[in-house]
């Protein structure tokens, strides 16, 4: 078995065990937000593991590890602070209310699904990290530019939202500051942009086309599953009239 595939398999087993422990923790704390923190951290851990242990060209492995690792570190820290300082995310609170006695069983499979999702998305890191072809071209500079736009955009959007929420005058109102004036979900846009970086980096490499699976899957999840639909539903529950007017 190729080293990179071995890393992915071991990563799945480790993340599954981590998510099991996290599921047990959330049963006690009644805060499922920990799953988001570990989801982001797991992706960074896989990227760094590919960077150290995959069989591809060393400089490209290093680029993948640094870019994905830095993205993961920022997002993990941001989510961890939010989970530690705020009540449980409204999405999960709504699940507790609607699922009743089925909650623990559904949460178990939901937590485990995040481990599987991490490994599937990490294929975007694996392909460029495992490619033996040496040398960079224009794709490196495009990928770096996209990554820089993404990280700045995410950081600015998160800080603007945090500042909005911290002002008591904005209680019950939808954020309209900065980037949020132009989009209801600038954070999701920049999150999706992050997943374009690795297909660009993999242009011309063997199996490079397969890396487009990651941004396609993230776009589907953001638009149809756990992203915008869930966030919109929570906004309608907490500030229905203001959200409709936004």
C-alpha cells in the first residue's frame, strides 16, 4: 500500500476514535459544537501527515502541509473559542429539541460521519502530496493568491461578525457590517474558496482531476445540507423578521 493511502486509512481510524470520544463528551456537556472544532483540526492533521509521510515531491508536500495546516489552525482556534464562550450552536440545539430520544443515536452517526468526511476531503491534499513530478509552474502562484484571498476574507468576515454580536444594540438583528453587507454568508464563500486551492495546485498532475471532488462536495454541503440551509433556519428562528428584510 502506498504511504499516502496508509496515512489516509490510519487517519480514518484515529479520527473515528477521536469522534467517539467527542460524542461521549457532548453527551455530558450537551454541546455538540465540539464536532466542528475536531472536523477542522482533523483536516489539518491529515494535511500535515501527508506533508511528512506521502511519497510525492518534497517541496509540493511542504506547500500542501503549510497551506492546509495554517487554514486548519486558524479555523480550529476560531471555532474552539466560540464553542467555549457561547451556548450550543442553534443548529445542534434544534436537533436536540426535534430528535428527542433518538438524539444520542443520530449524534453518534453524525460524529462518525465527520471523520469519514475529513478523509474524503483530504484527498484534495493527498493527490498533490503524493505526485512525484518535480517543479512548480504558474499554478503555484495562482494557488498561493487564492489561499491569501481566502484566509484574509475568512478572518475579516469572522471578526466583523464577532464585533457585531458583541454590541448589545445589535441583539436580534442580522449582521450588516463590512462583507456581511454584501452577502449573508461571506464566511461560507471563503471557506469554499479554500478548496479550490488544491485542484489548482494539482493541475497537470496524475489524478489532479480527482481533487475537484472536494470543492464540489463542499459546495453541495454548503448550499444544500449543513451550511446555508441550517444557518438560514437558525436565523429565521432567532430573528425572523429582520432576517427576511436583510
